[in-house]
């Protein structure tokens, strides 16, 4: 197999497709449903309103047509343009992420092969798709998979750019990919660290004065920052202000978050415990003995990014995703070295059996550790669009009793507002009256909390306006128009 490069690439691609096929056609209501639905909602707006890429808009702020304070909307715009194709609609979001993950695995094979040889590349690129954080977030409706593809693309292009002929095409490709990566995920600015490591390894002290490196950094970072400055006054979707990050990072508990990442998140979600054994062997060789500038910069840059995100990375598992490719590369080296030791062991059969068990433990760990992430919630939204169509016009505004601002509105396919009334029952009536005054014609809610009991105070208050216009036992809709 190793003599046939094409066969290696096919194997890497098929494994990536197989791993990311789980839940491919499922609704967007698994782990991090809120972010996934936000993404799909903005993408649907691109399709429905035929907007240009620089105009991402939301539909969960009433009738207003306000700019969304969101990341560079490359992924959402392509998603929206594909929305009507083949009648797949929102399913294109997962398909795009799966495609990005497949290309990432192939690029990693190319990169690892250049760095360590074909056998380590095959193991590293294949096992990358099996790491828990990649297995799940490599197919969610979020920009993570696309951003990671751009990050790896920047490294591959930059490696080519540093070769003796210094091709300008590779320089442009690396600059563009870095811009996309950081534009999609602002914390991916840590990509400058491995890019600098690559340059130092190739040019030595000349890297300090290499104007191409500095120009690439300025252009890619400048473009991303320009986008965030443009949308920062829009409706909040992602953090775009310094104080947003200050509140989310929670540096007052930094020491706790650091130890949590080191002893829990990284071994459990990034490497797996068996993978950590291979990683330790590979890291000893590449980071310890060789002290490779690029790999040192890449690994510690990714770790620094994860730890610097502090409280945000504690709450958002996908922030660990950039560490998965560098870990996979070192795991691949570790597998090759342990395979060599097994081949030279006195009891080869026993040694190979142990090696195989360690390799099989990686996908087993992943399957057991993240199986609950795929579970669906919010079953009350099933058929919400049919319910809205039955009782309202397309331009009628809704107020939804739902903590996740976009979720119920997205499945109702209506514009409006959202608020979790069950958490503030004393103000619920005032909130309903306020949104009705702003133009909300209907209120929709899951039948729980304040809306669970037909004889409760909320039902009695709303019944004064009329009986429910929809009640299927899970979702209830009242008219707010007398």
C-alpha cells in the first residue's frame, strides 16, 4: 500500500467520509445546537433574500433588517447559495463541513508525507479523522471545519512558498488561506506562530527580515480585522468587541481552566488516552530530540491558543480542534516508531498484538466518549414550520419562549424575538405585552414551565385573547391579536 500513493490518499479520504457520516442528515439539534442553528439561519437568509456575501443578516431581532456581528461569512454564503440545490436545504451545511474535513485530511497527508515520510503520513492523516474533537466537529454546521481546512492550507502553501524558487502563487495561496482561517475564527490568529516556525526552520535568522513573511501576515490579519471592524456594530452572533472576550474568557479562574485542559480536555477529546501514548513517542522524537522549529511552534502555538481562550475554551469543546492536526502528525510518527520496535522485539506476535490494541483503542475511545453529543433535543420543534404556515402569514412576527434565540424561530421559519420566560416568570406578562406592542402577532412555546399547565396563570392570561391556534401536545401557539 505504501508504494501506491494514490491508494493511501483514497484510504484517508474514505476513512474521513466514514467517520463523519454519522448523523449526516440529522437535524441541527445535537451538541452546540444554538451555534449550528444560528449558522443555518443566516445561510437561509442569504438564499431567501439573495444577499451579497458582505451582508449577513439575522431574523431573530424582530422586523428589523440588521447586519449580523458575525465571522467572515464565507461558509454561510456558500451554504446559502447551495441551499436550493437538489432540495437538500439545511443538509448542505453538514455536507460542506464533511467535504472540508475530507480535504483537510488529504492536505495533512501531503504535509506529513513531506515532513516524516509516507508511512507516518498515512497513520497521522487517517487517525486525525478518528480523534474525538475532529470526528464530531468535522461535520457540524459551524465554520470550524472550513476554518481548519484554511489553516492547514496556509501551512501547506507556505511550506511550498519557502522552497528555493519561492513561488508567488504559493505565497498568495498561503496568505489567502490564513485570511480565511482567521476571518472565520479570530482566535486562529495563532497560525502566525507555526508560519513563523516554518520560516525560521528554512531561513534561519534571515526570517526576521523576510519581507514576504511580514507582508503575508499583515495582509491576512489586516483583512480579517477589517471584516470584524465592519460588523462589530451589528447584532451579536459572535464576539466582535474586546469586552465580549473579557467576559467570556473569565481569566479569574485561569489556573483551573489550564489544569482542566491539560488533564481532561486534551487527553480525552484531542488525542484519546491510547493516542497520547503514540503522541508521547512522536513528540519525544520530533519536539525533544530533533527540536524541529516548525513542530515546536505549531504544537505550542496551538496549546497556547487553547489555554489563552480560558473560560471560553472550557465551555466550547470545538476550540480544541486546531490542536488535533498537530497531535495527529506526532501520533503518526509514534505509530511508525513503535511498529519498528515491535518488528525488532523478541516476541513479535505479542508486541504487534499490543500495538494493534492501542490503535483500536483510539476509535473505541472516540465512540464511547462523544456518543452523547449526537443525541437530538428540542423535539417540540418538529413540524413547527407546518404549524406556523397553518396559523400565520409569512410576514407575521412571532415571540418565542425559547432561551436559544434563533432555534424556535428558525424551525417556525418566521422572524421575531425570543426570550426564556420560564427563567423570569415575574416579568413574563410584561415581556409578552412589550413584544406584542412591537408587532408580535403570535407567541409560541414548548409545553413546559409556564406553558405546561392549561389551568395555569399564563394560559388563563393568554386565553383572554382567545384559545390556542395550535396545540399538538408539544408546541403551543397563541395569537396576541385581540
